[in-house]
């Protein structure tokens, strides 16, 4: 099968892109796509428990978005600079996405209310390796800003709405948005009906915002992201599977974590702990070993994420579902509505 990036394109007028979150997280709509017959149902996220059964296990990504957007000025010219922190390499060295002209190695930048920074290396495109005069992590809450996606233009009054209610481990440049629909009350209800819940961690990086530019998506270089699945989470997942439960990944980040861990073992019926970088790029033809169902949002055209969900259920089914979602007024992207693929 020859893949083309254009096969994953679709038209989405700007008015379908949700600019703000709903007042109540689980009030979002949920389009339910059944893999066995391809049928669609319309529901709300608060109805999730009606589609699950005892011994199913939800796998949540507990990463927390850091205030990774920094503003500054070039030294000595004073030109404006914007840095988006992607990944920390050392206490004072970060991979960043840099906005501004002339940001070549050796250039210095003065952050607003923060330390000076030196551009160490050009990593290709807008990516730069930057060394700061001081460790950034203790200062981020005071000098950093929420790194909202570029298609969100509205002001976000409460930055916590770009965090899941279970976010614990700081490190992401973007939210695992499928999890934004959960509330503590809904999680409690699911546990009461015999649904298991466990967590993994994947710190979301650059590819969340990056469309595939190559004509053949197989030639796209996906950037690595750090992820972890602990022995405790593995035990919960293996126990649920052996009891007949389904593994339901909440978000494409949880999918990548689970399937990355599965690549480390020889038998597909077990899962082992894993910690490290993953470059797993899931395209149609991929054989899923662990994930039985997933909760996800509606993804950008030509993105690695729409390719992942197409691998799970089929490209034509996904694109047809997106057209139906548009015709029913669903909200798209980070603050938009959800899909349950089961």
C-alpha cells in the first residue's frame, strides 16, 4: 500500500475550531465509532460509562503542561524573540522552538523578567538548542506563559483548563487533549462501576503542532518524546487484560506509550515497564498489540495524529466520521469534542 500525505487531508472551515473550552469538561459531545461494524452514535462525554464494562481499564497520560512559552529580546538589537520549550537536556539547556530573525548560534537573548540565554545550535527549521544562565524550572511559573496551540486565538482566562484534572508530572509543551474531558466526578463514577484506571506519562513535544510536509508520510521524521510506564501500571493493565477487560487508551499519547512499551517484549499478550524516548510513528498497516479502544479528539489534517487513528480504524472510516461530525456541528481540535473508537 502506497501512502500519500494528501490521503489524510480534509477541509475544515475555521468556525469549526473550538477557541475556548466548555464551562463543564464532560459536557462535550462524543462521537462513538464502533470498529466491528463502523456504526456511529452521538453521545456526550458524561455518558462514557455506558460504553464501557467491568474490568475495562482506562490508561491516562498524567503529564502536566509547563508554562513553556517565553518572551525576550535579542542582545544588543532589542528585536523580539519567542521561545517554546520542548525538552530539557540539562538543567540549563533546552531544545526549543524559536521565533524571531537571526537566531543563529552565538546569539544572546534577554528573557522578560528572566535570565539571559545563548543560542547553542541550529537543530533545523525553527528548532534551536538554547543554554540559559540559570536553571529555568524554578522560574517557569513566574516568567512562562501557557503554550496554547497556534490555532487558538482566544484568551484563556484559566490556564488550568489546558491541563487535565489528573496532571501530575511537569514536562509537556502541549496538553494530552483527549483527557481534558474528564472530571473528578466522572472518574469516580467509572471506578464505582468496575472500570480500572491507571496512568502513564508521555511529555508532548513538537509533533503535536507539526503537519507532515513530505508527499510520502513514511519519509516524515517524527521527533522523539520521553515516556514512561511503571511496573505498577503494567501490573494493572496485565491484570485487567487477563480478566477479559479492554485496554482503552485515553489519547494518542497513551497509545504511543503503550505500543512503544509493547515493542520491547517478544510476546504481544504481556506488557513490561518502559522508560525512555520513543520515535514510534503509527501509520496504516501498523499492528496494535495492546490497545483495544481509544478516546481521542478530532485531529488536524495531514497530521501524524490523524494518521494514527486511521491506522486504528481505517482511513476512509475516519474521514467519513469527520464529515459526519462537521455536519452535526461538532467542535474540533484541542478544546473540541471527543471520539470514542471502540
